[in-house]
């Protein structure tokens, strides 16, 4: 075993965060693979490097596996300061590539297998720092220290740079300097966030007397919505509120977090003023923190873009696209106009096409699975969903081209049931029907790393969870996957293949429950609420605990169903890890801790929370 003794450079002064290439003692050598340095071990030379500031020794040397002797291992050191503990916290279970972690009185130490693993952790740290700064829990001095730590972790992160510029007294000059250092895409993201922060400084805030200084977004209906007698019919208003709630939920859990991961707890739209006689709805970017106001600003901008045809800001969930259509066509003969943020004139909204609004194609995603069959007309059968197989074309992808990597079908006899990375695209047609296209297939090769970017949900049937890249490698007969661990994957038959896939999906299930942040997901088309799902959604509406009779009433009202008390009690006995009876009898039902995690995952994966009686 080699020993990690320190890392290149080290913290300066009263540091918060520092990192560098690992310095290893391998036998009688001092190695720094990142700097391609390998010299004979010499105590005096090591002391000299430390004195010169070229080498920083860790509090206590420790062993790391020999397989990393020639890898570019990165060491991250975080000072143990209580006021920054949450913002600079790393969970090894959620950050892949950590080969060792040590915790001392003064600092936390993390050792990453390579640069890619460290960069992933750095992005996560920057997300947490941005969230903490926007929520305003720090003094100006602490905020600046935290932002500097973010720049140390990732000097080209567009959002940390934007916040650093925004809070700087020398904003104009610093903005120009930052743009010169960022690539084109990062510079664009940097400028957009900075522009939004500037917008918030001009409108949407409250004056000293508590009154709103400026309303941001206006929706106004003309012709037909307001009868001659004045006012808005209550059923029409409920229809509008239901559609708006669906859009609100979609933007909060998909649109905003996808663009800004640090706004994963985005608050909903804020309807500031309703003028029923003129059918005007005024929405404002108000909130207790800068994070709340920024989230509402982004939501309102996305809503305006969606109404003008840019439906890519919504998820692929057909319910969201139906809701958008309802908002634009709330009543027969009614015309919708709106005033986007930053504009002075109200302009018409073009009604979305009722068919095209549901034609959706996902970005490519990589999943782990195996091939289990062939059929005529050049089709192959894949397994990666729980208890479900899909057929894809081996001759045409979504662009009409031949999928890459299928040569092994002609050259190998043992391609069935072997762990393979499939690059897929999902399309929903005008009727909301699902179709998968195969872009590429890459069977795992012994000892060579590959990546997956998605996995199927075990909480909502048919949903697909997008995540950051997870590295996967086949070693011997086992899969080694970041954040999920080691999985036996030897298979020579359909039964054995089903076994390793089930073991993999079980790991994914636990990971899905542990992940507390919003994720991008592909929801199943036309999802059907399950008995468990109805209970979860209704308990959520009732605060997590309720009398059985009240719960049944809520279920029947929320899902237009006719369940009985005994049906509901039976689900508690079936799912004792998620639900439990509160108190000495069975008259009250509540969520367990695991049940709350399950509910959170259920919402993120697009689980049905309510049935619209008008749908």
C-alpha cells in the first residue's frame, strides 16, 4: 500500500478550502502523478518542499490502494468552521470517486480518484455555496469568504462568479475581467444570472411601508371570460387555478432547478393582485430571501416563454403541456395577452397547437441494462426498467441513422444478458404515446470505465431519473458503480441477468430515496395513481398524519375515487416501512421517516398528486 502524506501547495493563512495533487510515498519514492513527478524519498527534501510552500502535509499520513499509485489523485481539505459547515458539507454517498475521507479536529480531508471525481464534488460545493449565499444567512464578510472558497473549488463556475461580481463594489470592472476568463457557454450563463440579479434590484421589492414597489408579470384575458354582469365565474377560476398549479409545480421541480440547481427548493408563483372585473392577474417576485425572489423571477420568465411557444422550459409531462394549453384557452372566444417582465406593453399570446404541444423528444441519456432478444425487421429487446422490456430499432435512430456500436451483434455470440450502456432518446407523440430510439450500445469492457447518466425510477413506474454522470466499470464478474458500490453481474442466462439487474435497481432505489435534491426526470406518459400513491399524496396534503376517516375523504375528493377505510388500512399493513398507525389504535395514519423520503422521491419522479375532474 502507498501512503498519502500531503498534497501540492496547500492552504494559505486562515483558509476555508484548499486542494491539490496528492503527494504519495510509494516504497522509497515520492510521487506526484498529477505533476508527473517521481523522485527518491528523502526526508530533508520533503522538509524543504514544505518550507518552500510547494508541499502541504496532511495531519496524519494514511494508506490508499496501490491501484492509485499512478493516478492523478486529488486531495481536498475543508476547514472545520461551524458557520460554514452546511454549505461546505460533502456526503461521500452522493459524491462519487472518493477513495478515502478523514476527519480531524481542525479539518475534513477527502481524497478523490481523479480530476473528474473532484470536479463533480467541486460543482456540488459551488451549488451549496450559491444556495447559502442567496438565502442570506451570512454577514457580508462571511459571504465574501464563502464565495472565495467557491472560486477556489471551481474558478470558472459561472454562478459563483456572478454572485461574486454582484456583491462586489467594483462590479463593472470585475464583470469584464470575469468574462475574459470564461468560455462562451459559461460566460452566457454568468451574464444571464447577473442580469436577473440586476432586474431584481429594480423591481419586485417591497418598500419600507410593506407595499409592493413594482408588479412584474401581468396576464390579461379579453373577450368572453368576463360576462356582461361582471366578475369571473367560479368554475372558470378553479379551472385556471388548477392549470396554474400544475405549471407552477412543473417549473418548481423541473424548469428552475434544471437551470439553477441551487434553487431546488423554489417557492411557487406569487399572485399579488387579481382584478376580476377586467380578468387581470398580476404576479410579483417577492420573497423573504434573494433565493425566493430569484426563483420567482425565473419561473415567471419561463411561464412567459412557454406561453409564447418555448415549451422546452417545461418537462415532458403531458399534464404540464395540457395545463399550458388550458391557460392560453381558458374560455371559448377568450384571448390572452400578457406583459413579460421588463416590458411596458401588453401583447397577445399565440395559442399553442393542441397536438404539437405534446410532441416531445428527450435529450439522449445513458442507462445500464442488457439485451435479451432479437426480432425481425431489425429490432432488439432491451431490459433496464423494473419488470418491463422495450423494443428498439437496430437500423434507425430518431434521426433515421444506424445506431452506433451494434457490430457486436454480428461478431459475438455471447452478447445477450451482458451489462451494456445504452444511449436512448424518448419521444412522446401527439397522442402522448411513448417511443424509445436507440442511439448507441456499448458493452462494458473489463477494467475500462464507462458512464451512465440516468436510471429508472423504482418509485414511479416508467419514470426515468437523470443524474450527473456515474462511472461504472466491470471487474471480474462485478460492476463497480460510483455512489452505488459493488454488484455481482455474472450472467449466462435470462434468470441470472434478471438477478443482476434487480440487484442494481435495488441500489438505485435506495439512492433515489436518499437524494434530497430535485432532479431532472422523464415522467411516464399518462401515469395512473396507485393505491399507495393516493395515500401518500393525500397524507402530504393533510400534513403527514391524519385520521383514517379524514384520509379516506381526502383521497376520494382528490382522486375522484371511492376507496373505503378498510382499503386504506390494508395499505398500511402492506407498506409498514412507509406508513404506520399513530397512537395505540389504528384510527390515525402517518408517514414514517422512510415514507417521507419516498414521498419526496414520488413527487420528483412525477407521481400523480391529484386527478383533475375536468381532464
